[in-house]
């Protein structure tokens, strides 16, 4: 005998049914014009990634970067700093002393995953990472970054253990943003991490039908195809 209550003669099931039948805002929403358009969906993805480099409120501003470390997979959030659509290159900033750097030296393959909750859009991307330390690109990006975002490079190595709870910053920098001259010592710890995308998988959720598409780039150019969601 079932222990579930029988709701068939109560108002509850009728209420549930009417709630389910009532169209949500999303179910009456028209499909976007790129819905059945492979090239259009990719174009839309590029536009959102490009905008996210400047828009801190965009969910795509802080994607998840996954590496293959000697101990297995590792994923962490990084801020997307720049995107070049021509070369399909994502740009991030990181610390040369962080664990992801030796992992990338062993295996340059990475995955970068974006999710925009309001748009119900997931992008799973992958490619090869390149680290830039102490070269012209690293210096240009160091110069172009705000002092508040560079201060952390003056701290102790990220991920190192500490006997005390800590920010990792030297005591004289607690609560203080140094001037440009005061940041110089941190530049040797600053790395630009670039990812050239070789793969992008688009997953768009919609109550009336999902869409999933795969884009791959190789020596022969771009291949695009629909997948079952
Ligand atoms: C919202 C957010 C933004 C972050 N942005 C960066 C970033 O731009 N660069 C970075 O190296 N770490 C950033 N981090 C910290 C990383 O997630 C991670 O903890 C750090 O890079 C150490 O990772 P690793 O030990 O795997 O190398 C951010 C974390 C959060 C939550």
C-alpha cells in the first residue's frame, strides 16, 4: 500500500494542474532569431563574450577555467579581461605562483565554461592556454590594469598555507591601495593567460525546446553541427 496521500478528490491536484497549464513568461516568449541558425547562434555567443569583458554584471564576466593538474582536474573562476573574436582568444590575468601555472606547463589544454542564468545559456569552450610573463603583452596589460586589481600580486603566494587567517598582503598594504610606483615589485608575479578556442558548445534552454550546437576549429576551418540537447 502506498504511503503517499491520495489527492485525487481534493482541490490540490486541480490547483497543481492549473498552475502547470498556466504559461510561464518564458513559454510565451518568442524564440530568438538565432534559435535555428547555427551561424547566428555562434555570432550571438561571440557578442555576449565580447560584451562581458567590459560588463562586470554579465554572468559571462566570470567564467570557470578548468585545467588538468598532476592530481586530476581543477576548476576555478577567473575574470574575463579581453576577447579577440578574430583569433578566438580569451585573456585572463593570474599569479605566476598559483597552482594553475605548473598545471598549464604540464598540460596546456583547458576548458572554460560560461553560464548566463537570465539568458539560460551555457557555453562550454576549450582550447590551448599560453602564459605570458615578463613580455610586452604582460607589461601592457599590467600598465592598463587598475592599482586595486594589481595589489594582490604584492602579497604572499596564493594557496600557500598560513598559521593565521590572512589576506596574504604585507601589513603596510592592508586596506591601502598603493600608487603605481608601489606596485612595481608585484609585476614579476603577474601573468597573462590566453586561451585560443578550438571548440565551443552552445546549450540554450527554453521551455518549448532546447538547442545544442557544436563548433570546432581545426586546420580545415570551422565545422558546425547541431547536437541533441
Ligand atoms: C569572482 C572571482 C573572480 C576571480 N578572478 C580571478 C582572476 O581574475 N585571476 C585569478 O588568478 N584568480 C581569480 N580568482 C581566484 C581563483 O578562482 C582561484 O582561487 C585562484 O586563481 C587560485 O587558483 P589555483 O590555485 O587553481 O591556481 C577569482 C575568484 C572569484 C570567486
